[in-house]
C-alpha cells in the first residue's frame, strides 16, 4: 500500500517547504482525500491507499497548492486561478495538464472491478 506525503505533493509542482508549509499541504491532502471519497463512494486513507489513489490525491493537492499560491480557489475538482505570476510556480506544470491527469486517474479508479472474492 502507498502513502501520500507532503513531499510527494510538492514534487508534482516543484515546490519546497519554504513555498508552502507542511501544515497547509497536509490540509490539501486531506481535502483531496475527501474529494476522492466522494467521487468513488468509498472510504479512502491517504496514509494507506493504492498507488492510483495516491497519485490522484497528490495531483489534486498540488492543484490546491497552486490555487493557494496564486490566490485562486478550489472546491472538489473545480478550480479557478487568476494571474499565475508567482515565482514559486515557474517550474510547475500547466493546470490543464494536471486537470487532464486527474480526469485520467479518476476514470481508471471508477472502472468496475471484476475479481474473485
């Protein structure tokens, strides 16, 4: 099983601990966890999850971090970002790339599982 860390989130958008505090990133991870729970209709634990769930939460928390740094806003999977002239984000991937990645991961997570019990 995998675990989402604050450093995992920062790695997605090339931030350091001086850009966003651990406490803020942890709140973003927990928000991403709740969003994924609502999307999948099941309980998720960011500290003990699948690799796909971890990836989704890391990318969504990274989007939340971008919104936080730019003064944008985010609720669930909807977000808006105004001016992105923040130096901490100079190496961050474009938001549309992150959004496409979120949609791809979520689509895979929502696939019906067929297996043996």
